[in-house]
């Protein structure tokens, strides 16, 4: 009898798997990963055969996970990571998470990110754009000079190795400069976007007790200006160890300086400082504190929708190694590329975007709404900036498809050779739209990973074909498997996504978790020594995979399990549907009700005809078991600040959990809509 999780013929749908692009001999020859394979054979004696394309990638991947020590060691030398090795082992310890990478080695993230400032200072490092069409640029030389200036200012404020510096900033150059200046001192960076409310920011920053806060008192989004003066004052007041607040493009002559000076704790004499005129010796050269490979670089946070956000700590060395691998070998980036990812400073993709500096590329920092003044705004920006790699969330690509956009026709995207998608699974029609509406000749990379590792562990490769709805493969160094309920690896079935080999960018731990108990409980409690990520995945026999959504939000109808992403894919193809949320209220031993919530496009209301059509489409596309018991029109779908749908908290509310216990409104982008689900 087949397993409930088995992916039977046709389950993925006949529209999955169509080859939309595959590399030709020229693409394979010039790919950076091909050069790395040849270097391995020549310099390391790792001969992986003469195959090209998928077979070559599979061979390389098998070696990278079978021999993690030699693999990660080879990347240090291949990319010429700046630092000191002590000649010791690459990896020590027992099973995960009790492992240590490169013990005895030292380096600095900022030094590696700014290496082009010494070799090619005129090369563009950052292009800053905003929704109003403003644009500015910094060369690597300019960027290094600004980092040196801000570093001197932080040092004058008493910031030293191990101290924390926080940023309440949009995606602007000051955020990149703040990160690099902080890292250069061996201090620890953390950031939130100014669309976060004060309580949400305090929940995060109060855990790490920063010494300095960089903040804006206003920002623009969607054509409107938002005043954050009081928010900054409230945040400063809740951080008693703060030595100073540094305002970026702050206002002069209002009550702000007096308020902030009063609320900056025992070192309030520093009060409010302007980013443009910091203390310190402006002539002091740029230096880099050598820190251990595992020394904390930054703190990222989980969504915090159902409790205090987890403060996730990543290391200098782990991020340098991982981001070089991902950006250069998977996304095929290098000098001359212009790398863009639409993100805010509150999402891990901002940190990933900053990692482009490690690869010597030009990064594009975009501040504003992706859809202002219209849905095509980002494509216009990409054409104007000469973007070669365009990254965004899957929902944006689907919104472009639904709007009937054809950016490849309407804009000069001739320099574009890669598109990246993450945040949620990209369905087959999203893949097809990119090749139809953007370009037929580019590498579309659907990524899945997370804040936890600040990267993707399944994604694209320039050696692999792109197939509709299918993630190309598991990334180098990442042994991803699907586990069944008994903890056994399965192929061709839906299972829990796990990693069975350690990666350097796994957290060095959580902040304020001295014995590691919270860290272990979050990832390693179900399967000791194995990282459980919390997603449903199907590993295909050829190495590709399909992600079906969070395993704690799965739909289980009559024993048939299905990820929510498949449900959304069917429903949100309908032109009347702008957004949706599906919840299964079933519990162990008792089947519940399947409830579908809809946000409808302007000019549409839920009536019997539309409800009947939705039920028919779901019955045909999924199964009769997945026809909703109830369909409701709602004013909005609750989402986290990073844009993820609140499936689990809504389910808890429907099962009787008080709204205040089910979700923290300060962690939501639109908390006002959550009350509707508690009616």
C-alpha cells in the first residue's frame, strides 16, 4: 500500500518539470564553477571526471558532502580568503551541533568585503536607488573611506570587539557602511527596517544590548513619508546601555536631540550624533580586527510571531565561506556584475545582498516599495542600473505575471543574465512567466533556505537545467534529504527537510543561550545530530526537489498530506483572487475543517458563482479532499514583517487560542487584519 506522503504519478502536475532553459557548451565553459572544478583537479588532485552539465555538478556535489573538510578548505584557497590559517583541521567535534570550523584560523568579514578597494578602488561597489528615482553610487574606494570614517566614530564612542551596534535603517548605503565599520572592529551588527514598530524592535535589540544605535527619523514607502522620530526615542529609551544614537539624514532644530540625549543611558553625554559628522580621527586609516573564524558577525532574528524572536548568531568565517560559494559558484557572480535583490534590512536577504561585496560585484541597494508607482518599478530600475542579476521574492514575480507585464519587451534588460526567487516556492507558471516575459536566455534560480543559515541550501547551478516548478538541486556542501515519519531518507515522497552534514553558516548559537539548549531544541531535538528545518520537501531521483511549504502548516485531508504552497498556487491563479490563506483545523485523531480566506481583486466580491468555481478548480487540480469546507472574503491576509503568511497563528486562533497569545501584533506587517480571524 502506498505511503500517504508518496508523490504518485501526476501529483506534481503535468506542468511541472518542463525544461525551460539549459546551459550550452559556452555557458558551461565560462561558468565560475567550471573553473573551480578544473582548479580542484590541478591544485588539489580531486579528479571528478570529464563530464559536463548535470553529471559534472552531481559528481562535485557528492564530493562536497562526502568530504566536507576538504571541500570547505578548498574554498578558502580558491577564493583567496584573506586571513590566517594555523594548519590545523578544518572541522573538529562530534555530531551536530557540537562542531567547530577552522579552529585557530582568523579573518575579518569587512576586510574580505573591501578587498577590491585595494586592488581596484574605482570599481563601483554600491548603487543606491529609491522609489522616487533618485540614484547615487559609491566606488570601492569611496566605500572603504566611509567605513574608515564611521569605524573611527564608533571607536571614539567606545565600541570594541564583541560590542553590539544596531541599525534601524532602510536599505541605504549607511546600513552597508554601518555593517562593515562594525565588523571591522570585531563588534557585532544587527538591523531592523524602520517599518518595524518600536515594540518589535525592542523585542529584538533589547536582547543584545547594543552600545550604539544608527537610525533614521523618517523614511518613504509607497509614495508616503513616515515619521519615526518618536519610534527612535522609544527604542533608545528601552536600551539603557546605549552610548549614542547616530541619526542618518536626521532633522535639525526639532525636539529630537533633547529627547534622545535624555534617553541614551549613562553615556548620554554623547546624545544624538549625525552620521555625517561623527567623532574620531578622520585621518585614521582603515584597519581590521582579526577575529576567530567562529567569532560573531551579526545577529538575525526569527519572525517572533508567537513569542520573543530567536536571536540567531552567525560567524565571520561561516558567512564569508558560504556567501562566496553561493554567489560565485551557484549564481555565477563576479567582477563586472551588478547584483540586486529586493529586500529590507530586516530580512536575511539584505545580509546576503551585502555578501556580493565579497565577490567583488556592484550591489544595488533599493529603498522603497517594489510596486510604487506601479508593479513594473523594479524592472525600470534594473534597466537603468544595468542589473545583471535580479533577485526578489516569488510573490513579486507572480504579481508581475498576473499584471501581464513584459519587462523584457518594455525595458532594455540586455545585461540581465540571472533572476533569483526566494521567500516562498515559485510555482511552474512563475517560472514560465520569467522566460516568456523577461528573457528566454537567463539562469532562473529558485532558492530555499532561511534566516537560520543566511543562505539557500537548495537552489540553482549554471551547470543544471531550469525546469518549471522544480528547484534545480541541492547546493554544494549541503546534504539535504527528505525524512519520513520514522526518520528514514526517502526519494519521490514528501518528507521533512533535513540536513545531515554541518555547514559553516549554521548559527554559532542563539544570543543569551549559554548552554545551547534553545538552539538544540529548535533544530536538533526530533533527530539527534540532524538539522530539521521545518519544511516539506520532495527529493527527485535526478537531484532536483520541490518545496511544499512549512511542515507545521501542512494540509492533511483523509490521510493525504499537501503543502499549502500547492493550494495557493491553484487559487491565486484566478484573476479575481489577490491573496489567500488556507487553514486545516484538524488535530491528531480528528479531522477538522478546511477553511479558505480570500482577498479579492478590486471590483470583485465573493458570491456563489465564484465560490463554486474555486471549489471546482481545487477539486480538479488537487483532489476532492482539498475542496474547502468554508470560503470567506477577508480585508487582508496577515503577514510577518518579512512577508510570510501567518498560517500557524491563524490556525491557533481558530482552535481557541487568544489572539494575544497566538501572534505578537508588533511582529506583523498588517496587525489590524488579525482581529478579523478572532471573530
